[in-house]
């Protein structure tokens, strides 16, 4: 680590006492970054920016929102109709949640494709999975706040998942509710948690970046950087690339905000919560659909364990299995570019995740293809759920063992300069 | 740590360095343990504060007038924020509920165990799967394959005794505690 000396006396004075400027210089300016990063590496910074947007818009929403069952729905309608630019702030927040998940899912599939979860980045990856869990909790409690029909019934169905736990399940659910059904105490604490959790995410993101900056970014080749000829400074090269990506992303995001603000939402959530009437078709937000499909596809008891409990376990396990991925994948080669068999299974897995989402969207007993009555979404759900776990628990370990990876280039610069390390002298 | 074994035969205080360390280790572990237990106990008030508060627990029981309900009709009343289904069953419905072989039921319970008077079926209107409100209270509602209730959320079918017959729900519809105050009135809770 070479510490820069600062010319400006004020900066020098501050930096001597609190080295913020050296810190920024070290992590954002001079920071050596692999020179071959593709656009798939933009999504980390996009996720960070989206988190900031969510917190900023959320704080302003909270200035007008009332967490009480009698006023919550009306206060959100007031934000939409009466508060100056309230509609804008709420639509930014609502669509921002969808963008956040979209960006993070792309970010994660990127990691799966290029093997970014492998040594020495296991902890980086595990913290990422923790961030996903925390995001899910945040989005879930946030969705309850407008107190529409879907808010209420999502809260009911999801909190009831915990009743599947043997012996203490019912007490846990009562504890979560603070009553005997989803009611005012529930809404109050969900608001408290919805304000708290994004800051927990912020803390986790900090740990995530800390771990990242120890071994630095992976890259499309999945090989380590071998020296200065393989890297470029973060600024200006990646600051400009991230800024460009941000511009493209904002066009996409604001396109929804201004032209299709309710695209991701359910119309029935503009109906106030009614504890006595369940809407005919309950669906979660799109980013939860695959997990919901896994939950529903378990409709059989195994031995003395109820279908309900297995469904809940399977749903949580579908994410928890990611914690173990660095050890399930035995292949020493990171990037799928050099893993001909893994590459194909990666795409099959990607397709299965999309299919799970489609299954989660439809009533279980609807036919998948019109006219073919016997093949229903519940069947497709069972097949894709089984495949999802098979991918992690059987296919990945087997490929790691059986596959013959293609030869790796000597360094990042070798394929480009052909002279490889020899280029170091001229660089 | 052979020192540890020796220390049982206690040498005079402060004699060997090794012994001092063992004693220190013990004190350290004991202090840390007490501290951890204390911190754990201090967490309890915060955890318990999230349980139902006294006013929520004190919600009164509900009296329901049954006189206006015709045979074959059902009403929904609210008790502790939850819907309660009260159905005045027809002879046909009662017979259907009693004709079932208990061996066919996922959660075996006879109809006699579930009612106080055969005519009146009183259950919580909450699906035992994940808490949706089953359909079947209104005459236009779908009642499922067993003519009782149908839960639209994940497709649970209940019979005319409110027992689970098909679908993911694990248990029969729960029966709240209630008493007949007189022939026309029940008190729930
Ligand atoms: C991780 C970041 C966050 C996520 C993923 C998130 C997600 C959500 C979601 C999905 C909704 C429901 C939107 C709707 O359908 O109306 C919501 C509502 C809300 N959020 Fe957040 N949120 C985040 C951060 C925050 C923060 C930091 C605050 C406050 C400081 C906040 C305050 C609110 C309020 C007041 C509402 C209710 C108003 C409304 O529904 O539009 N959010 N949030
Ligand atoms: S809540 Fe009734 S079937 Fe799931």
C-alpha cells in the first residue's frame, strides 16, 4: 500500500488525523482492478446505488406514512394524490424494490457463471447470501405497509409459515403478530423493522466490500491477476464504466416509474385490507415467485413430517443451499468459459429458475398447456423444484469431478498481447 | 495442561505461576458465563414485549344471536379479530358428515366430537394451512369436493364438519371454545 501525500494543506491536516482521503484513494481511485471486466460487473455498483435510492425515497415516504390499520391505506393514497411529488417518491420506491432484486439476481447469476464464489471469495459470497435474506425480509415487511388486500394476505400467509414448526410454531406466530391475527401491532412492528433492516443491509454491504477488497474482483477469465499488466486503476476506467451503466439502468428504471408504474404490482393491492375476505388468487411479488413455487410444490407428507413443514424447509433451503456452494463445487476452475459441461448446466439451471417463477405465478391446478388437462402447474413445479436441488446437490459435485476443463490462459493479458508477461516491460 | 490436573491437590496460594493461571482461567470463564447468561436474561423483556399486550389479550368474548339463521345458511362473526363460521346444517349435511369412515380422514375426528348440537357447526374460519379464509359461507361460493368449504389459496377442501379432506392443510378447521347461553344464543370465547 503506497500512501499518497496530499498537496492541499487542509486535506493533509484531516488525512493525518482521519485518513478518509487515503481510504477513498486506496479503494476508489488507485484501486487496481482487472482490466478485462465485462458489463456483468456493473451490477454490484448498481445494487449499491439502488440501496441508497431505496433508503432516500423511504425516509421521505416515512414522513407522510401512518403505520396504523385505520390510516395506513389512506396515508399512502394521500401520498399519491396530495403530497407534492408524493406519487413520484412512492413509484420510485415501489419500482426501486423490483429493480433492486433484478440487479441483485443478475449480480448473483454472474457470480454463478464465473465461479466468483470459489476460494478465496467464500466469505464474500456468504455475506452476499445474507444480504439476499435481509433484502427479502425488508421487501416483505415493506409490502405490508400500504395495507391493501395483497399486503394483508401476504402477511397472513407468510407469517403462518412459521406455524409449521413443531411444538412452538403457534406461539412463534402469535409472537410475530403481537396478537391473535395480523392486526395493528403487526403493522406497527413491520414499519419499525422496515426502517431498521435497510441499515442492517447497509452494514452487510460494508462487510461484503471489505471482503471484496481483500482479494479484489474476479473477472471473466476467472484467473488471478498476475501483476500490474493485468490491472487498471478503478478511476477513471471503472468509475466511467459504472457511470455509463448507471445511465442505462436509470433509463430502464425511470421508464417504469413514469410510463408503467404499476407494471410489477397487483391491482388488488389498491383495495384496502379486509381480514374477512381472502382474494381469489394470492400471488407474491415477482421476485418471490420461484420460492413460492417451491413452497407449494411440496403437497405430500414424508413419513411423519407434514407437507407444510417440508414445504417451508424446502423454501428456506433453496436459498440456504447457496451457503454451501463453495464446497459443493469441487472444480478448481472458476469461469464457465473453460468449463464446457458446467456452462450447459448453468443455462439449464437458469431456465429452471425462470420456470419456477412462472409456476409460482399460476394457480397450481391450471393446465400448463391449454387443452392438456393432465399436465398442471403443480406437476411442472415438482419437476423444477426437484431439479433445482439436484443441480446443487448432485449435478454440481459430479461435474466438478468428471469434467475436463479447457486449458486456462497464462494471465489476463496473455491472450490480448500474445507476449503476455513479456509485455510488462513495455507497459 | 497437566497443571490443571495437579491444581486439584491445591498448592498454597500464588505459589506456582501455572496454578495462578488456572485460577484466572476459571474466573474468566465463570465471569464470562455469568455475563452471557445475564445478557440472555436481559433480552427476555424485549422479546416478550412483542407478545400480545394485556389489552389485546383481554378482548372480550362475543355473544351471537342465532335466531335469524335458517337451515342451510351460514354466518361469519368476528372474534379476537378472527372470523368464526357458524353454519346451521341441513339433515343431509349432518348425515354426510357422520357417514364418513374415520380411516379416510387425514386428521381423524368424528362429527360428534366437533359439535355441541348437531345442527350447529361452529369453527374458526381460518384455513389450517397458511391462514386464508376458505370460501363456502355464501350460497354462490364454491364449496369444494366435499360440500363444506374450499380454500382458494392452495386448494384445501373441507367437508360439512369442517374436516380437511383434500389439499395441503394439515388439520381440521379449529373449533373455538363456545357455550350455548340459551337455545338461540352462543358465547364464543
Ligand atoms: C432495502 C431497501 C428497501 C426495500 C427493498 C423496500 C421495499 C419496499 C416495498 C416493496 C414497499 C411496498 C411498496 C408498495 O407497494 O407501495 C415499501 C413501502 C414502504 N417503504 Fe420501503 N424498502 C426499502 C427501504 C426503506 C426505508 C429505508 C424506508 C424508511 C426509512 C422505507 C419506507 C417505506 C414506507 C414508509 C413504505 C410505505 C409506503 C408505500 O407503500 O409506498 N423503505 N418498501
Ligand atoms: S391457506 Fe388454505 S390452502 Fe393454503
